[in-house]
C-alpha cells in the first residue's frame, strides 16, 4: 500500500547494501548524472556519494486515495569505512515528511533507520499521523461490494522494529512493536450496519515476529534469486489494545533470467490471514497493481502474480504483468468459500537509471476488474 508515499525513501534506505561494483567505479573521472560507460543519463555516482540532507518529492498514485504528492527530507548520517578494504558502511537515515492527495487525504511522519554491526542489525522506528479517506466494500460480494461506504480514518501511531542477521547467512529474524490510536468517521452510517460501533474509536497495541530469507543478486531490480518473508502481528489487551486480534502474512518473490539478462521472469505469491476479532479496516486485502487498497478484503487472501521484463537495449526495456487473487471468509478446507476473486493485468517500461546498482525506473499502467491505474516504479514493482 503506497498511500504514505515512502516507496522512493525505502529505496534510498536500501541503497548500497553490499555492491562492490560501486567501489570499482571510483577510479574513473565522473560527471554527476552521466555514465562514463555509454554517456547516458545515470545517477549511480550521485547515489553512491549520498551524504548530508537531501529533499525528495515522490508522486502518489494509489487509486484508493487518488493522485497526489509526498515530500520528504532525508538526512544521511555517514559512517567511516572500517577494515583494511575500506568497505562502504550504509549510513543511518533520518527522514521526515508528508503528503496530500486529490481526495483530501493527508499525512505526516518521521522515521529513523539504522544499519548497525556491519548490517547484522537493521532497526526501523517511525511515527506519524494520517487523515485518510477510503471506501469500505465489505468482505464478500454483498451490498457493499456494489455500494461502498465512504469513511475517514484518523490515526496516529508508531512502530519499532529490529531484525538480526543469523551469522553471515541470508537469514534474518526479528520482532517489532506496533501502536495506533484510530478514529473512524463514516459519512453514511446506514451503510455500515455490520460494523461494531466500538470500532470507530480504538487503541491497537501489539507485537510482531519476522522471519526472512533473501538471496537476490540485486536488491533493487533483481535478475535472479528468492525472497521469502513470514510476519505475524498480534494485538493484545495485555499490551493496552482494546481487543485481541492478529494477522499472518507470508510472501514469496522469485526472479530468474530466461535469456541472460535480456528477459527476466518474475513470480510472486502472497497469503494473509486474520485471527481473533480485528476491526473492519484491519482485515487483509489483495495487493495488486490496478486494484485500490482495501477494495477486496477477507479473513483470508491469496494471490499470485507474474512479471516479464524484456530489455530492448542496455538502458530501455518493456514489462508485462498479470495476476489473480481471491478473498475468503470461511474455512479454507471448505468447497464453497464466501469471498470474491479479482484479477489484474498491465504493461509498462523500464529505464536503467543507475547502472552500477542495477536500479531501474519506469511507469506501469494496470487494469483491474473495475478501473485503470498507473504507477511510477523505482526498482522492483514488488519492493516492500
């Protein structure tokens, strides 16, 4: 969900995690935005020398809230190279900013992102406030599916997260704490008879566990490798939450080259499950390009998506993608599951924006069951 416009900031935070090619380029004479290899527009040198304060403006293209823009200030806290090889150390990052969209959604927040112990510990702390206007389509194919209810959710919250690398491996384990205080304003109460009135003002407080394996050859625009993530968040009255509920989320993303690096095939599958008694806005929903956030919700969600990238030249390529997902509310072992199915399809282009890091940028145009949407993509369309 890209409502908060932090996709590009996340990309910068991930930047430079173990790319020896960057150091090998330092011996050449550079122009700030020109690649010395082919004299094309390229930002590798600029990104590698990030330091100090950098302002960022990023478009918001989430169809659930309409088009808009997010602005942020990012401050990089550099670290001195260590060891005889003077290996680059990822700086800690402080970011603050906000955004506004055409349906009058707005938000503001700040965060601190730390890379400690030579990237053996990754810390993330963030907090903010949002006034987000959305539509509630229910959890199935009933009345709300055709006549959604408009509502506003006003929330402030924070998250504290740390993951730890297991030895020198690609496995990481960690945990987090999540807190939010929410107030829901329904524009038409008659359309929300299934919502418990107590859900309009809730305190949600919980803890989560995270397990991940990742062996991408490139963290931004991978050509081969896997990423497997399992996360479980549990909100508990014991921790100050107004009710007990949780969510299990697991996804697998894989890439492999079909024809060297000219044709890259990608696949993604994701499963989510709600436990306990979550508020209506906390149920899982399908995350597919072309489908608005919260459009298809259910107790369970399951989806699959493929993406095919063909590079026509060293710099330019075209991409096509398609996916299918479903939401379910009864037991998964039943044959007549109460839920809905949805699909997406689309195409776009990619430009190799930073050759040294393999970073591509482009625009995707996607179609879902109801409407069209477009997305500006930095790195992978599945970056999260």
